[in-house]
């Protein structure tokens, strides 16, 4: 997806994308670090989390990947 194909409302912070898609913000950041989705410079608006996030993501890209996303069950630590 090219930046000029995006509508300004398509760019969201990771916590907003998590709320809208159900995909954890940590997974969204991992997808970006692996090159599956693009990162964009934040617009500087307050996030409501007590700090300004600097990175935004394209919601259409996240929604496309979220359709096939299945959470991996986490193993419980072994008892000694």
C-alpha cells in the first residue's frame, strides 16, 4: 500500500488498531518489524496513554492480516 492511497483516517496507532481489530498491539508491531505492514510517522496527537506515540500503521493493511490471524495459545510454566 502506498501512502498516497491512504485516507488520513486509515492511519492509526497500535493501541487503536488493537481496539478496532482485536489483534494485540505487540503482534502489530511484530508484523511491522518483519515487513508485513508499513510504519508511518506519527502525527503527534496525544494517545491517551500518557505519552505521544511516534509510529502509526495503516488500518487496511492490519485488517487484511487480521482476517487470518489466530492467537497462539501460550504454555503455562512447568511446575517444579
